[in-house]
C-alpha cells in the first residue's frame, strides 16, 4: 500500500454501527493446546459477538496468553479450532488478521526504530491506519515519537504498541494485559480509548488480571482457571451466582440465630454479625425481624470476590 | 556447551593432523619435498601461518595445527567474553545478579574465572590430542600453550568491546573486526616478503613467534600476558564506572523519523541488517584485495607428479601459479560467505526468539512471505559479498602485477554461491525444525563440512565419505573449470531444503528464547 492510499484511508475512518455483524467476532470450539505434558488450554468454548467488550480473566499461567496465541494463529491448536470473523485462525491467519489488531502483554518492538518509525512500519503491514486518530492518541498518551524504542521505558513501549493497535481502527482488538506497565493516568486514557472503540462498534477482547479494569469496561466476563473456562456471563449474572455480604449491628449483644440454608454466619464485633448469603436473602430478613437490628448494610460481591471465590477451590461448579 | 564443542574440535584436530602427517609423509625425503614446494606456498600460509620446521611430525603439527587453532582460540575468547560480559546485560539478567548481594567487581572476576577455566580446558584438550597423536609431553603442552595464550588476549578484546558497545551484536562486530585485523596482519606477515616484523603486532603472530618445536622462545609469552591483563583491567575499570545497560559508545536515543525501508517485512529486515552487511562487504573486500595483491609472488617452480598427488590428499589442487593460488584462497571465501548465510538465518531466529516476530505476524503478513523475504535478503547479501570478493581480489591482483582477468575472478566469486546457498537453506531447515538449536546445528554443520574437507582425505577415509562435504565439490576457479554439474546439484538441494523449511515453518508454533 502506498503512502497516498494510507492517507486516503486515514481521512475517511469508517465507523461501524454496532450490532450489524452476523458472524461472531471470535468463536472457539473445543480449542485445546498441549505443550509437552502440560495441558495449557482445555476444550475452550467461546463466542464473542461483534461490538462486545469481553473480559478474559485469570491468574498468571491460567492460559490467557495461550488463548490469544491460538486466536492469532501463532501457535497451532492441539484440538478444536478458533475462528476470527469466520476465518480459521490457524489456516487463514492473513485473512483473519485483516480484521484485528493485537497488543501483547510485553512490548516486543524493534529497538533501533523510533516510535514514529514503528508506527509507520506497523501501519504499512496492517495496510492503512487512521493517522489523525493516531496523532490524537500520541498526544493523549504523552508519547515522544522521535525517541528510539530502545530508549523507552517499558510503560512507554507499551504505549507505542497500544497506539499502533488502536490507530488501525480494526474491527477486533485483541489486548493481552495491555495496561501492564502503565501509570494510573495512562490507565484512565486507555479506558477512554476502549470506551470509544466500543462506541464505534469495535469488538474488544481484553485479557487481564486487573479486576477493576474489567469491571469498568466489560460487557461480559469469562474466568479461566488452569486452562478451563470455569465461569462466564455478564457481571450481573456472575454476581447473582456468587454470595452477597450482609452486615448487621444490633442494639445490645448479637443474638443467636437458627441455622439457615445457604447462609454462613461470622462474628463481626461484640454486637455485629456478617452473613454470606448465596441465593435468596428472604429467610435471613425474616429471621432478623425478631431481633433489635440497629443497622443493616448489604453489598453485592465485587468482581474480586467472585474471582477469589473461583480460586479458593470451592468455586468450580463442575462447569467446563 | 560451546566450550565442549571447542574442546572436541581442538583435541580431534590436534590428533588427526599429527597422525595424518606421519602416515602421509613417512620419510625424510617426502617431507623435504613437501617443505620445498607446498609449505612455502603463500596460499597455504594463509590458513596455517609460517612454518619453522617441517622435517619432523612435531614441527609440521606446530605449523599446521598451531596456525589454524590459533584462529579458533581467538574466536573462542571473543565469544566467551562477550557472552559473559555483554549478552547477559543486554538481556537484562545482569541487573538481577547485581541487584543481589554480588558486587560488580565480584561479578566481573567470576566471569573472568569462567573464561579462565575454559582456556585451561582447551589447553588440556589440545595437549591430549597431541599426546594421543604421539608427540612428546613437554612439546605438546608448550605448543598447546601457544594456542591457548591467545584466548586471554581475545577475551580481553571481547571484554573491552563489551564495555564500549551497548548491544551484544555491536560488541561481537567490534571484537570480530579486531580479530579479523589480527588475522590480516598475520597473513600479510606470513605471505608478503620483508614484512615479517608485522608478526609482532598481532597476538596470532605471537603464537608463531613462540616457535614451538623449532627453537622455542617462551619469553614471547610476556606479550600476551601483559596485553590481556591490560585489556581486562581497562575493561574492568570502565565496567565499574558506567551505568548498567549502557555502553561507552552510546547511540543517539532520538532521531527524526526516516521512513525508508519500512514498506514490508523484507524491507525492514534489510534496514536492520544494513550495517552488518556493510561490515561483511568491507572486511571481505579488504581481505580479498590483500590476497590478490600477493598472488603474483606465488612460486612458479614445477612440482613433480607424485608430490602433486600428495598435495591432492591434503585437499588442494595445483597451487603454485597465481591463478592456482587464487583458486585455493577462494575456498576461504566459500567458508566466509557460508558463515554470512548462517548468520542471516541466525538473525531471523533472533527476531523470533525476542518475540518481535509475534508482533509482526499478528498483522496480515503470511509466514511464508516473511521467511521468504529474509532468505531472499540473505541470498542477495551472499551474492553481493561473493562478487565483492571477486572484484577486490582482481583489483589486488592487478595492482600486484598478476595477469588475471576480471571475468575469471568474478566467476571465482560466484563460485562461492552454490555452497553458501546450500548452507543458507540447510540453516533455514534447521531453523524451521528445531528453532532453539538452529544456530548450533548450522554453524556445527558448516565447521564439520569444512574441517572434513581439510582432514578427511588425510585420514584415508573412503572416497565417498570424503565427498560428502560440499567443499569437495567446488572447482577451484580460476585454476580449474567451474563445476556446473555439482553446482546445479547443490542448488537443487538448496532449493528443496528452502521449500521444505518454509513448509515446515508455516506449520509450527512460534518459539520464544
């Protein structure tokens, strides 16, 4: 692609209305990857719709990066298949890559190129980017484009990658822990960019272990543990399935309550109790009605609690 | 791992040469003839240095083994020092070590100790090879010491280069240029008349001046001792003062964007290999020019048929005319261009090991296109270097007064290509199949093929076994005709291997370091 064409693409960014894509952006069917004796990914079933922001959660070594490498066709699946906008990720990587941009967890760039040169190179490889948006991003992320990559800190190299990927305006953004190394201000800038991308109808696959980020941005969340997707759904669905916390203080000493199904009781002070309730809160309210309740607070579980719930060993509800 | 490979090389080479000469030239008369015609030839001195005494097995071995292993020892010291003192830092691991309770001083000294152990191992290995070949103990150890004495000096050069250069690659290029200069000085001192004193200016010459088995001059050992201590001390001093992760030669951290050579993966690869390609072209050109310039002074004395046959055994042709001499020296360029080809595949592998290839291949670029582009650049670079060698040798030869045509020497240059392209394709195949071990396999294969050509026939191995090495299939252009059939066969194998490499590479996982 010539520089002229690049400019032409740049002057007319093509926003896509959300929801007008029949094919799912990402589809994984029985996707598995084995490295020697380690099963890194175990029969993953995944469907991410066009225009969706999908949070992919899991601790280190749970298979997040493996999933992304399979989606990019960098590694070959041991079983199953992955599709990106209908293109087989392994067999037709070039066709699939025309629809996506990728940000790796570690910034792997060419040390001798400056940021501006890196942008140009990656833009040529991708075949056209939104130059005006890229300039806006350079300003927003406060990057010095004339500095060589070798002289940049890890956070700044991460910015180079992010800007290059976002400026493609690709239909799908594959982001592997994109904010590692960014300072809190830049993290805010990053969130703004994801929200903009979503408004334009772009699909975002956000692998992360920063729960607040996922909570703030994602429509749906999948939780990965030891290569298996152990839970998936909207945040509300996940909350519903997890326990919520109710804290009660009493006028006078805390009473002894009868044992209730689905309710765990802990002492929270001389005249206070904490209840972990899974399922309906009704029976607990009925039981409390007979006692002198001074204050009652209830709070939905944070994503962190859902997450920890899945990793303390009791959270696997037998789902694959 | 690498030390062990060098150890084998030293021990085996020492052994085979000693045994080979005893069997090949059993009588004094044989050896007299050998000394008169063969050993005084400039082309042979190019590889092996200056002979002092060829009438005994020991004297022959001192010349033949000492000269070549001296070069290997210089390479070993350089590689070991850069690996310990720059590669670790380049990769960020040194930072972890120094963040612990280890001081810079201790870290430096322990790196040097490791190199020291490697040196002693090589000394022992070479001595053992000579002993097995029937040399006396004292002489074997002294001769090996002459070789091993080069290691600390080249390690000192490597240590200094590691302090000056901010990256591993630049350190290797700096150090390599210095070792190349040492070799060039030795070659000039050994081949051109009246400049023998130049030997004092190069550590490779000092090893000759030690005169093992020919009136030993152990006092010369003072030179490598002083030089290596000085180099290592300077390097240590710089290392203690500079910031970790930097070098004295700092490149500019900022630059106005230069957007040329960024339009495709191949263009960008050319951009990143440009500097190193220029270094190769420059050094090959300089070397070829010097070798061409001394072509005229090749001995033209007739040699007997029987001796010619004996020379054939040593893997050489008729080398007593300028064109014969040039034909023989171009074997050296076949080796050099093949090394370049392997290094290019190494650069491609480095791109993958550093995971930049993941960034590149996540864009709409097919793997086939990327690897094809890299191989095309490597092949084009090999063509450029080969023709430069031919051209520069012609310039040198003509200025030295020899009558050789430019066309013939360009043909000699092009004659390097079948073997070089074969090794390019084989290296690519190794890269596709076993990425992590590909460098060791490619360089190992090349070294074995070349050494087998030197010693195979000497050992009396069956003809078919000797002919397995591609180096046996080169016509010594311009003295001999270009062997079109062999060249076509090698190119066909190269093409098949390159296609197989591409096919396999598109079917495997990308593999990090």
